[in-house]
């Protein structure tokens, strides 16, 4: 079937946007925001700047977490006390 012939209902686009925002919420994505600059101290750590967004963050052990810096796309360990949950 040709997709161009499929009618688009009024408001369908907006509903899609709202669903995307819900899925991308802080709670489901475990999103954090950096409070300070951090320079990686080891090969398995990740550097970031104050204000960077850290996504897919997972606590590892006391004081450390693993996550991806959205700006750079790099993943690694980072100090948990350098970031705050964005919710």
C-alpha cells in the first residue's frame, strides 16, 4: 500500500509527540545532569562538563555510576556526587 494515500487524522502527530515525551521522561531513562566538570582519571571513566546530560545512568557501587554523556556519546564510569537526577 502507498503510504501517501493513508489519511492522517487531525491530532495524530501531536499524540505521537506526547507519547515520545512520556517515554523520554527522566524516570524511564535514568537521566542525570552534571553539576561540575569532570576529567576522566582512568580508561574506563568518562569526562563531562557542568550542565552535560548523562543518559542510561546505572549505579555501580558506592559513589560511582555508569552512563553515557549525551553531548559526546561516550560511555563510562563517573562519580555519582558530580551529577544530580533531573526529576
